[in-house]
C-alpha cells in the first residue's frame, strides 16, 4: 500500500512538480479562453450563414462544416503544425492550436446553433420583419436569444468537450497541463504528476458537468 | 346611423362603395404569384381607400393570405404592381423595412416573441426601427397596450396570456408604429370562441379611430357590421366585390352564393 501511494500519490514529487503543473494549468485555461470564444464566434457566423438558402452559400457551407466535423482534431492539429511552416507561415504552437480549434469547434458550435435557429417558428421572423426590423436585427433580437436558450445544454456540453480536447495541444509541444505533467513525469520517473493533472482536470470540469446535468433536467421538464 | 366613411360634407347619396377621393392607400394591380408550378394569384386587383375597411373572404387555399402577404412583401409577387401609401413596393430602390413599419400586420398565430414581455414585444421595433429611447418607447407601448385593453398586462410574458390577449398584444405591437394601413390575416381563427369578441372589439375601435384595414376572416357577422366592402376570392381571382349588404344579401355570382351557402352549414 505504501508503495502504491509512493508511486501514484507521491506528495514529494507532486510538490516538486507543482510549479510547472501550475504553469500548465494556466496555459490550458488560456487556451480555453481563446478557443471557446473563437469557436462560438465562428459557430454563430456559420449558423447565421446557414439561414441563406442560396446554393452559392449553402453548399460550400455544408462542405466546410462536414469536412471539419469529420476530420479528426488531432490529425488536423498535427497537419497544421507540420504543414504551415512549409507554406512559409510561422505562427508557433499556440497559433496552430488556436487555428485548429477554431476550425474544428466552430463547426460543432455552428451545427448546434443552427438547430437552435431552426427551432424558432418562422412566424416570429415574419412578424418581426413586418414591423420593419431588418433580417440582421431580427436574427439578433428575436431569433438568436431564443435559439441559444433552446440549445444551451448542447452548448455547455460541447464546451466541456472543447476543454477536454485542449489536452491534444500537448502533441505540438504546447506546454499546457498534460504536456507539463508528462514533462514532470519523465524527469521524476514517477507518474504522480499525471495523477495530479487528472485530478485538476476533474476539479476543473466537474462543476460544468453538474451545471449541464441541471440544465438537461430543466430542458426535459420544459417539454 | 351616420355613415362613418363620409369624408365630404356633401349629401350622402352613396349606395355603392364610396368614390375614392384621394389616391388609395393600397393599390395592387395585376398581381400574379406562382409557387413553383402552383399559380396561386392570377391577376388580382385590390384598391383600399384611406379609412376604408375591406374584408376579404373565400375558400381555404384561394390565395387570401398570399395576397395580404404581397401587400407588405412578405411574399414577392411574380408580376404586377403594388403601391402602398404612394410607395412602389416592388421597386428595387424601395427600402422595404422603411415601408413595412407603415404597414401593420396581424397573424393568425399571433407570432409574439415568447422571450419578451408584452411591453417588450411592442417596444422592440419602436427602439430598433424608429430609434426611440427606452423611456419613450415604453410610454408608447403602454399607450398601445391600453388601447387594446391590456394596460395591466405590460409585464406579462406571452405564455401567461390567453390567446385573445396575445392577439391583442400583437395588434398593439403593430399599431404602436402608427401604420397607415393594417393587414389582418384570420386574426380570430386560432382563438377559442369566447375569446373572439375581445379581439373583434379592438378591431372595431381601430376602425372607429379611422384606421385603414384589410381583413381576411370568416367572421361574417363582423363583416356585415363593420366592413365597407367585401371582396370574395376563389382560385386566385377576385370573383365579386361590393358592400356587405350586396355580397351577403344578393350576390351576383354563383360561386359566391355557393361559398356563402356552405358557410351557413
Ligand atoms: N410558401 C408557399 N409555398 C408553396 N405553396 C404555397 C405557399 N404559400 C401558400 N401556398 C399555396 O398557395 C395556395 C394559396 O394559399 P393561401 O394564400 O394561404 O390561401 P388562403 O389564405 O386563401 O387559404 C395554397 O394552395 C397554398 O398551399
Ligand atoms: Mg390563409
């Protein structure tokens, strides 16, 4: 038992690793703070564009969304990281991760928001337009507020997935939480930093899981 | 009874529709509308004079809603001309949003915004389209809600209101913009019978205040009492029109008679 604790919950090791784990945590949080707003902004754009039925908008949009939803995010990230320098673009690991996350998550947010927009009865749009509101004003004040509320559980759930997904940034050597934990592990020859990272991830995400669970209950109760 | 429509002090010898003195508020001519292969309007003319209440009746699918929706360009006619308050609706240079705020529309399904209070429903266009400040918009909205008898419901959400109350909020939303003409598309068809009266009462008070109105409805009693002119449509065409006494009392066309007969059952 002592050996188990010394291996997996080695306080000495964790204490020694804590500065770099903390750095990793900040990087992960920074990544979330960049990736989530970017993804949501891109998602809103994609969802709003999907209102246009014109084939010149519709088909490229479908192709774009399908492509980035089907493309494995890890492969996408490696591809960007390895490929961009060949195109003469140097934006560093963080820039690559930001682009990769934007392409991947905005497609998911976009599909969720599109479903929300489509859940709003057409009659409300017509009523708004009949009072002289423009299409953009109608979207902003009538459709989107309700659409977001209708798909809030899905948005939170997707955000949770995005936060978890930030750990793939470790493959392009971005010093986020998982990367730092592995560094610490390889230096100390002890897996305790990984365990510590796992606990941090859990503590970070658990409140959102609870929130999600409550939102889903409410959504069911509303039906 | 005094004829409300008399605008000239002259002898009220009119028996038919009053002569159109000024340019009509709504002048639709030669309206055709296709939905794909479906020919829904087949050359409809409709002129509505200021302060006139025109009632449009006809079987389901005859094109009444489509005609009404062409009058604020919720549908774009395939061909024809529509002038509303002197503005050509189909001219490419027309700012449609500027025209629409002068054309109120009331829908069968009310179409209130459920995430906003009654007052919020009314103020949205006042603020975003007319650019009024919150205080002024609230004031106008409260006055409009008072006109439809819902002053005390300003803070209620649509789901807390009965269908009749929702429809009255929808009317308030339209009249708050001081439209030149109001279009009603079966405003009472979705209501429980006991709630119809309240909505019709509001419509009557609007009419008494001089609002120009085009009403698609099956409320024949209301048509008899309040309409200046009844237009009977069938299969995308105006079959017959005239004052209510003529259309309901002595229709000339067999199709009109058949429609009215079938309504009685
Ligand atoms: N957006 C649309 N697309 C296709 N067909 C339509 C559309 N709107 C109306 N129609 C068709 O046009 C015809 C006339 O409809 P409508 O104007 O709603 O008639 P009414 O209001 O007199 O019942 C109907 O056959 C209807 O199915
Ligand atoms: Mg209809």
